[in-house]
């Protein structure tokens, strides 16, 4: 039943899925050639890569090759990844805490708003979330019997998740390593040796694509976006990692990354030493925009982690239940800190990796609380009503931040919560079967009270008003972000963003060209005269429609941010001189690289007459002038 609900949430109306700007164009380009597929080229001509590692797009590109390039074809792999995530989380929690805990965890996971939105969105995190769940499941298996093979598998899964999310994937390693280190039933020396071997496997798989790109001559591959030195290492370490922490005054420019202050969606950095991160930086995970997407069960999960560790004191080192609470508790704490310090902007799909430990802790915690309640007579029995009261109170607080959205939700959750507490209290006074039935009714009402707000928000993906935000959001947060000016120019970014801010969703008809664009493309193709590219543009945004609609070999300048130094003026003139490029389309969004080349184009290339666009024809002879 849980899987059916998840399938409905993930697949509902996916035929109207949105194209995710920049990623969808890359997926289309990756279907045009295996070179573009391997390197994750943004354009079909493979002049520049996407500004991420391309692993998360490989399933999308394969799906589009099989089914044709449609929005739903790009979304379908994420649906499959979501359903597998639900199944595998259930298996991992069952292995750790039993069937009842597994069912609760799988249900809570599927009903998390960020999860309902995530697995219908063509971004990096669906694949990433699935792969780290696989890593957790493998590590739990390895820790049970000190088996090195599943631990090596965990290293492979984390390494593959690196291909989807880069260094963010490694943030799960402390939780996985600590689980094995403290609980595997073998000598400390063997545990450490096993971890070293698994770590080497993780490093090898993680570095595989970066090493491939580094070993490939620059002339035989696309330029690496996000960098000033054409280095995959710079893209991973500087552009996609260190730049995320500009809010705490980390400057990645020396690593070969483009400057933070000019990155799309990134606020200018404050000079180091002149200010400190504000308190809001460290509490943003509790803010309404993120808490409403992933945080409804914060109190229950936190109490579960604490009680799971405290109540298991004195147990043998190898106690698997306590080890599991360590795994999920450290996982949750690590990503809380990473996302609090890092810039994540409006990218609520990042929250998928937080929903995993929250759901696991909720499932196992509620089982432990219920057992303690049934035993009664001790202070531990109060954990269940405390979890119910705390979670309902917190949910009500989050819900009232959106007073016009589902106004019945807070009263309903409070009513269910009070009813659950009353039934649990009355069950203390009953006897025999009546007491058990009263307690079970109380437990059912408690679970309903805690899960109702999350489920109500998640269900909004069934409503087309909320269903396709492109950022993995649900509810009114999705509506606000979908209508916000996300497609801002690189030099006028929204505050507190990240390197991929501004990649807003495009409507499902975004792959169509208007009459002017069709005429321009037809003209340049008809007069291409053997050139590699139909024309060059000043930005990826101008090239976007032509790539999405026709897979046209358009040459974009400047990468995603517009500041990447490719093509240089010398390289551009060489393309013209060798006949590989004949047409240049100026205008559109202004970019640093486009502005650098545009004066030469206007000075040396005649404008094509009778065209509404600023289309210029450059001949090989003009390159020598």
C-alpha cells in the first residue's frame, strides 16, 4: 500500500512535467552523441559541459534515447529511483529495527513533502538519495557480521553517489564509518582495515570521472564549466563545494573556480574577517520554507535518537539497535550542519537526504516508544506522549506560518493529537482487551496526528497548481518559487543562492520555437556550409530553446554563469578562420564572455539583412582582419 501511494505521488501528471532549465538542455545534448553523453556536454556540439558531474543525467539521457525527448521521459528515471528508495529504506530499517519500524519509516518517507516533490523532478538528488540509501543498507549488512564484501559495496554506492552530487556524497561517510567501527563483531584492527579498504574503493569510484576528464586532452573534450582553468577538480572542489560556503567567508577563486560574486544565484561574498555568519544561517533548517518540506517530524526523530542511545547504554558494543541509532543520528546531524553552513537557497530538493534519517528515526523511535508505553510504570513510558505532543505542537507552529493554506490542518492535527493523548491516558485505567484496544486506538490517532500535516502538504503534488515547481517543493512554497523571478541574469542574482540557483523550471512546452526562432534556425542551417555549429550565441539562455526543440549545434559563450572564459577571443576567431563557425547571434542576456566577443563580431562580420534578430555572418577572411 505504501508503495502504491508513493507511485501515485511520484507519477501523477508527469506528462506535464517541467523542463529543468540548463539540465534539460544538457540531457537533450547527451542524446545527440555518446561523447556528449560521457562528458555531460551542455550543447550538442560538446563545446562545454554542464556545471556538475553528469552522472545524475545519464539515466535521463538514456530514457530520452529510448522513449524520445519529452518532459515525462526525463522525469521517469526519478520516479523509478523514488520507488526503489522507498523499497530499500524499508529493507534497511527492517534489517535494523524490525518490520513495524520499517513500515512506519517507509510511510513517513513517502509522505514527506520534499520527497513527493523530489522524485518527480529532473535534478541530481533523486539518484543521490537512492544511492546513499543503498550505501546505508549495505553498511548495516556489513556491520552485522563484520563482512567486508557488503562494506566494499557501500563504498561503491557512495562513489556512484559522488557522480550525482560530488562532495556532498562524502558527508554520509562519518555515519557509515562510525556504524561499522563501533558495532562490527571483530577486532578493532580488522575493523579499521576493512574501513580503509572500503574507503579506497569509495575514493576510486568517486574519482573515476574526474580522472577520465583529466586524462583526456582538452582538445578532445568539452570545456569544464564553472572553472577558469578547464579542470574537473576545480569544478568539484571549488565551484561546487567551497563556493557553497561563501556565507562563512570561504573564497574558492584560487582553486580555479569562477568568482563567487559573479556566479548566478550567489550573493557577493563579505570580505573575510569583517563579519560573522548571522544566527539565521544556523537555524534556516527550522525556517518555514524548509521545515514545511522536510521537518514535520523533527521532534519525534530527535527524541528517538536521544532515547535510542540513552536507553541502550550498557549493552554490548555490537548491539545492532544502538548502532543503527548512531548511524541515522550522525547522518542527520552531519547534513544539518552542512546545509546550515552552506548556501542552498530555494533548492528544497536538497532535503531528500535529510528525509532519509528522519523517517528511519521516526519509524524505529515510535516502535521503541510504544513498547515502553506498553510496559508502563517507568519514566520511559512518557516518551510516547512526549513525542506526540512535541510533534503536533511543532507541526502546528509550522502550519500557522501559512495561514491561508489548508486552514483546517492545524485544528485537525491538534484534535487528533489531543484525542490520541486522551485515549492513551484512558488505556492506563482499563483492563484486559479493552485496555489494549484503547491503547491501539490511541497509537493510531497519534500516528495520524503526526503524519497528517506532512501528508497533506505532500498530497498537493496531485494539484496542478503545486505539482511542478521544478525545485522539488510542494504546497504554497512551490507556488511562490514557481512564480518567482528565478530566471535572473547572472549579474543580478537572488540573495543567498548557490551555484545552481536560477535554473528554474520551464513549462512543458518550453521545447517549442516561435516563428522567428524557427526561421532563424532554418536559415542558418540552410547556409551552414559545412560549419560545425549552426551559430554561436552570447549565453546558454539564448541557446536553450534551439537545443531543447531541435538538438541544434549552437555554440554558447561563457557557460552557466556567463563568466567562464570559453571560447576566448582567439579561439573564437580560430573557429571562424577554419570555417567551423559562420553565424553569430548577438543580443539576449548579457554575459562577460559575450560582451568580450561582441565588439569584434560587429566590427568584422556583416549583419544578415532582413532579419529581426542580431544575426551576423562571419567568413574565414574576416578572422584575419
